[in-house]
RNA sequence: GUGGGAAUAGCUCAACUGGCAGAGCACCGGACUGUGGCUCCGACGGUUGCGGGUUCGAUUCCCGUUUCCCACCCCA
């Protein structure tokens, strides 16, 4: 038997109804904030992610699905391509390619699969889905403003609340500008030097490769040491600090609760200044339901003009997992089961079903080979509200037996009144 | 990439120390000819993840392997 490959999975009904529930809620909320959809390719030139996400990140260094796409002709040299591991780089590429700065501020969202070759776990798949949104444009259009950061965060709070996910936590930090981080990193290395020998092996490695990640350490014995380390906050430049203060002020004003987490660091190189995560319990070790932040230098790193931006990625798989709503609760069941009765009635039933469907009635259609008892069983199993019998008597009278399957009430309804009766 | 647990019918799970692979639910049919749910009866359903080994005999013990789960790492 051929099975879905490791780390991928089929989403089957009725669970897919939950995914549609999430996606349509997201689209509704995005519309209210004037975000518009962008769709970028699922694979891109490998170089885009290497330069955008960062060569040194785990994503680029060891998790990408990359292959050499061979040329088909002498003039076509072939190139290294990669399945997108995240959405932002592709969107910024499109921003540059189509000169979207001519439109001023761009508020874009994108929903689709991403690919990372990690060891699968609950809430972590090799093909997974993200709901992604970005605000990007020239600084003159306000893309730089703390108002945009706050707007994005408030929008996320609205979306989660609307989905019925009430017990989320917003963790907020500023990781400063690249210049701020150079200073911070140097200070961190210096502070770690005399202490690192007492720390766990992971931290000893991090201290060399990426000192920021020491803050991620969960080993209890290391915590007192980590508490003594310098904090990024102490190294923020005047602009970064003011920006961060302004974001917090607006959030407080609009009533979105958050927690400053000075230890929040992010694994993609492009993040600057505001960085955030929304977490949720009951997700196990993968407790981050979404994450994001500013990437003020990304466009320039990709060869474009200065274009500050802020965005986030929601882990849709994890979002669906943390939903209280059940698939049964959001799936739309048939309004009516149309039951052809007696040989040759399929045509009449199909005609009636067509009329009802044109009135936006959800119709399940039976088969005239079924005995009436079997039609009733099928209607009940399908969860239909009504069953509509299309037999010889009914066709002759042009009025049909309509039975409410819950109450057992049965009436004869003229053809023209059926849709209204079923929907009412 | 590292460490641990698990894998038996479509689903949830049994099967003593190695001795004929089972139940509930679901599905299909019947009781019941144009009236469902409830009930009763019946049928279907398996290379016990895969490959090898030990044994008279392996779902059971051993080795390998794959996948899933948990944790690390990292991230959404």
C-alpha cells in the first residue's frame, strides 16, 4: 500500500469543515482591516530563502526541500529550487518584483502550505499550513509606524477571540535593530564567558553559535545564571525603545492584554524590533500558535528598496487543534434528502433537486433503486432535516410529501412552496 | 539529527508464562412491498505495520526496518 509520506497527512471530512471555518473567519477579519489576498508560488529560487531567512538559521541550514531543477535546453541552465518553508520571503520578493511600493502601504495575506524537513511531532508536520499576513511599504506610507504593529496585534486578538480561542497569551518583545543586536550579542558573549562552563551542554553550544538562544533554555539549574545576563532592552537604541513604548501604549489603550517577555527571541534572521508570539496551552511542546514581528531590512537584503514591514504566520494546524469547536458543530448538513420512489423517478427527483439547489437549499439526492425504508435510513445518516418523497402520486399532483425527520411531522407541499418551506 | 513509547478488523481496544486471532461500534443484508431513528437476527470484515531470527508452534521472545506518539532541537 502506498501511504502518505512521513510528516504529511490527509485532511478528511468532517475535519476539513473546521479548516474552512478557520479560513473563512480569517478572511472576514482580514477584510475588516483592509487586508487583501496575495498568492505566491509554492516553490522559489533557493537563493531567496538563503538570503531572506538567513543561511545560519536551522530552516535554511537543514530543513529545506531543495532540488536542482535541470534545464531542458542549452539556453536553459537549470537552477536550485526550494519548496517554501515560510511565506514572508516570497511576498517580499513579489513586492520588489512588481514594484508594489507604487501602491503605498500594502496589507496582504496568504493562506497555504509550507514545507520543512523536521522530525514530525504533534503540531509539527513536514507539510503544514500557515495563515500569513504582512504590512509592507515605503516608510513614507506609514509602514514603519508603531500604529501598524499594534493594528496587526489587535487584529490577531480579534481573530482568536472570534474563533472562540479565549485562553491565549500574547508575548511581546523588541529585538532591536541589527546594530542594537551586534552590541547586545557582544555583551552577551562577554557575560557568558565566565559562566558558560557551569551551564548545560546545549547552552555551551549556543554560547558559541547563537548566544541569543541561551534565553530559550529550559533547564532549571541554568535559570539563575540566565537571570543575571544582560537583556536586549538595555541595548535598544532610542528609536527602537520609543517605537516599542508606542506599540505597548496603543495595545493598552485598545484593551489587548500582553506580557513583555525579554527572553523571546526568534529563529529567523530577518526579524527586527517588535517580535511576538501567541501561545496556547494544550498544544504540548509546540505551544506557539502563531509568531511574527518586524523585518525592516528584509527588502533591502533581497535587493529591493527600503521597505519596513511587519507580519505574522499562524500555524493553522495548531490553530485547528486548539479550537473548542468540533467538526460536527460547523459542518453544514443537508437541509433535505430528496428520495425518488419507484422506477424511473430519478429524473423527476433530479429536476426537483436542481430547483431547490438554485434556491441555496443544501440537497442530498437518493436513488430510485432504494426502497423507501433505505431512503429514510440514508436521510437520517446524512443528518438531513427533511426528507422529500418524489413518487408517482406526488408527481401527478405536483405536490410532494415533505417530512421533518426530527418531529415526524409530514405535509404535502406544492412544488412552488418547497424551497421556502424547507428554509423556513 | 538524539532519546523514549507504541503499532492487532474501517474505528476504539482485548487475547494469562509462547498454544485455534476476539469484542463493542461502524458498514451491508433481513425481520418491515410508500415511512427512518429503537429493537432483534444474520453476513462481511485480518499477510497481527514490514523483513528476518529463535521455537514443534510467535500477536506474544530477539534483531532490523517503517510509521505514529512523547520529549530534545527548532519553529508555526
